[in-house]
DNA sequence: CCTCATATTGTTACCGATAACATGTTACCG
DNA sequence: CGGTAACATGTTATCGGTAACAATATGAGG
């Protein structure tokens, strides 16, 4: 009587090899589609693998080849249509290369980003994609020490860690302010999160202030709706709290479309006419801006393109290209009915 | 003159061990905080590790211990506030256990789900979380063969693969239809994606039909806005295309809040008064439902709780609990101004 | 001064796949 | 018919941690 087979041990290539009376090496080659293996053999191997319920062990492969098959991606939030689109663009393009995304979200905290970088680097990612150009010193040191290509997306940092795929928040704001000024809107207010908690929003604010100064508009009022992330309800409650004081301004420039939408509905509830009494603009070309009533003037940002262009940059890197790329995908002013 | 150190090789525990003149085992223990190692030794080891820029190799650990530290999570879409919330609830709760999420999104396709299951199983996840109870036979076979705990979330499948954390779409619809009927709305229409492409929506539709029959309402009209996923613009364009015909109904029950919002704004543009001429309801308690004007009557679904409860189930599983859990987190009718 | 528990560190083997190299077989050439 | 290229498969060592077990040192108790 022999020992019963251990039902808890996983099926390995060795088991498959035994079943077809071949070496594990041949099984490995057959399953990966190596052309040197005889077609008959390949078929037999595949049949045996299926029959035994063999499941390939990517961990072992990653360990042996020292290639994890991972690309680490760190986003501020996953609950944001724009970032989600970037994620999708990246995923779709990376599938073809057999790469998988290892996702982390920081909740807009650089400290959490640092912890994530540390955690994700331990997984040996073949590249790491970060959102924005603002990081802790420790993060920068970690990334400099690791031999991993870095891509920063969504902004155009002045001091890039490596490659960059993004757009200029300042340029976008310049277009937007010019449009508002052309329409006779001179008294602007900016509604966003506390700038320290949202660097991207802060960059938009800076762009707004610079553009306003360029056009000799009076200095815009800055309204902070609390720490990032802020969304529809924050936009709404700020305007509700301000009441009719919002009409001190010609235009309310919001850090994002959801915020703008909240602000707009609050205005409507207060009986303030948009855009007659106040213009409202958003940022990001979220679906709500195109469907709301009135449609919200916004800035289109090609979020999914940021993802796919990033994937293309990664392909180049894996193909041996080393010189840092700096890609500006641009943005586009999208006129709605609120300005 | 000695050979220069190979600058490309990664720093391993062996290197750290050499630096402090100890065995790699001691380094391993020190870095993991094993209490048996002398405090002085631990400090020396940590200092050397930092100094050498040592980065822990989770891949090697995963390989050796046969524990990947991964929980595979498969969602239909990441660009959906509800699923994103579930993801966040899960992540937040799992961080404490040192587990990482390996995310996949199916785009509402069971075939893509199958491919993802295959791919993710190869990473040796310690558990796998699927959305919904509808899977291909091959997927079911794969999961049955793998010795991995399975949790299905967001629905209450009649034939669960393992554990379940969800709510009853049918129950939710019963409440909703009763509310509408109480308000004198008897002629209902359901606006959703093509049922074959959206099982969750189909479950809601089934619930609606059953509830309507129970209350002796005339059979609701079913309107399909195309393959899943559908969102604001689909809701809007369906209503726009129908024009004033929508007022053939008392109430338009939408598969989700975004769809309801689109339908509502289209009504407004057509000059159809909501709720006077037609009630509109959504599903999911998205932010837009609470902020829009009028606020949309909807069903609250505790998305983040699904995530955290799922994490709790996983903890139980890792602690040895084996009997399948079946958790109904319920849902809640949230009255707005559109019904 | 010996015994034995406690504290600390070391040794060995191994997780599963695969790169690099070696071997065996067939086929075709002059 | 010997030689060699082309094809197909096998052997060995290895990636970086860590479980299991072994070994040594230290100190308390008798």
C-alpha cells in the first residue's frame, strides 16, 4: 500500500511532467509556447496540465526570472472618474504586454504615498507610475535608490523624477480665464480644497492667479472648502453657506466638475441664476458637466490618453529606451452653458 | 586590486548579513521584528540595511512561504463610485493584516472575468473576491479546483461559490415599487442596460416586475439603453429620443442614479416636470442624487460596508473559520424630490 | 562544579520555474 | 557513409527568503 497522494499540495510542472513522462523543462517550454517543442508533445502536455488542474505559478516565475510582471500605479483616489479613466487606459494597453497593475491609492496624502512606494517596491515592480510631482524627500530617495523606471503623470513637475505624461494646469487655467474675461467676467473666485492638501488644485489656483494678473483683473478670491478630496456636496455647502454673497463675483471657478455641479445646484436652490448672475466653471470634463442643466463649462483633460501614453512610454522603456520622456497631452476648453 | 562590486545586483539579506557579520537568518529575524533577536543586534541590522539601501523582497517571501499576501478582487468597473467605495472599504480594512489587493475589472463581461480569474489565480491569492453571482462554467470550475476561499459580493446569489456579502436587489425594488404605488404611480417603466449584459440590473428589473405584479400594477415597460455599462448620457439620450412619450408613464425607475440623473435633466430640457408629470428614481445613492435639483429618490446600498464586512469575513477565514458565511447588508430607500 | 532552562545565533534544505548548457536523434549533404 | 546542421529534450544550478532543527553561550539552582 502506497502513501496516498497529498491532497493539499499544489500541482506543479513536475507533476505534469511525470504524467507525460517528460522533464519539467519540456513542460515549461510547452506551456509557454516555445517553438522548439514538438507540436504533439505540446498537446500532450497541455492536455495533462488541464486534466491535473495545473495552475501556473507566476510567483515562482517572477522569483526565478526576477521580473515581477507588475507595474505599480499610485493614484490619489480611485473614486474619481478621471483617475479611473487613466487606470483603464493604462490597464488596457498593458494587458498586451502581459503586465499587471499593482494599484495603490494615497487619499491625497504624501505620507501615505511614501508608505505605498515602500510597500510596492518590495514587490519588484518593473516600473512605477506616480500621480503628480509632489513627494516626500524619503519617497524621492527610495525611488532614486531603486533601479525602477518612474513615470509621473497628470502634472508637469518642474523637477521630474523620470518620465512625465501630463498636462499643464496653468495653461488650462489661462485659457479658461481668458474666456471668462472675454465674456466680461472680471471678478473671479476660486473654489477648491485647502491648497496644501491638493497640489493639483493648488497648481490650478496658481494658474488662475497668474492669468488674472496678466489680464489685469482684480485679484480673485480664494475659497477653501476643506481638505481634499472635495466633491459635489462641498461645492454645494460652500455656496449655501455664502448665500447671496456669491453674487459679489462674476464667476466661480471650481477645482473640478463635481464641485462646480454642487455649487451650481446650490445657486439654483438659492434662486441665483447661472450664468446670468454668476458664471460657474469646472475642471476635468466629467460626465455630469455635459449632462447637467445647464451644461457646465469645463476643461477636458484626456484622462484615458494619459493612461495609454504612459503605457507607450513604458513599452519604450522596456524596449531599451532610456532618455527621459516629457509628454504634454494638453487640455481643451469645453464651453457649456454656465459661462 | 579587487573586482569592483557589481552595481546592478540587488542588495539581499546576505549582503546585510555580511555587513554585520551575522547569518542571513538573523537578519531575516531582525527585520521582521522577531522577539528572539537581541535588541542591539536588531539595531545594528536595521542600520546596515538602511545604509546599504536594502529593499525587502516580498516576491521571495511569497515564494518561500507560499503566501502571496494578495487578495484578488474582481469588479465590473472601477469607474463607478459604488464599486470604488467597496474597494476602499476592503483596502482600508485589509491594510492592517498586511494584505494587498490585486485588482481586476471585467467591464461587465463574464468572459473577461474568466480570463482575470485565470490570471489572478496564478498569483496565488489568499482569497478571491468576485462581484455578483453570475460566472462562466469554466470560472466556476477554476475556482472549485483552486484551494482559495471565494467571496461573492454585491448580490445574493442563489447558488454561492463560497461566502457572500451583499444585498437583495429584489428586496430593494419591492420597497421602491411600494413607495411609488403608495404615491399613486401605477404605470412604471424601467430604464437599464440590456439585461444580458448587466446581471445586477437584470436582478433589479426582476424585482421590479415581481413587485409590480404583487401590487397588481400593469406590467412595467422595459427600456434598454444599450449594453452595460450605461450612465448619465444614456439616460439622457433615451429620454430625449422618446420625447413626450415618457409621460405615458407615471414613474421611470432607473437602474442607477447616474442614469436617473441623465433622464431627469433630459426631461427638464423637454419641459417635462419632475415629479409632477413623471417620477424618476435611481439606485445606489450616488452623490449626484443627493445634490441634484431636484434630489433623486434612490436606494442606498452601503457600498463601503460591503468592503469592510468582506474584509471581516476574510479575517475569519484566515483565522480558521470555514463554514460559509452569507451576509445581507441590506439597503435603504432614500426619498428625494423626484417621487 | 554540574545540570538544565533560557536566550541568542547558526545550518540546511527548500518553495517552483527556467536560463544556460549538454545531450541525443534525425535528416540531409557531398 | 562520415560529417554536420537542425531539431527535440534533458540536466544542473539558481533566484532570496525562511521553517525546522541544531548549536552555543549564559546564568540560576542545587
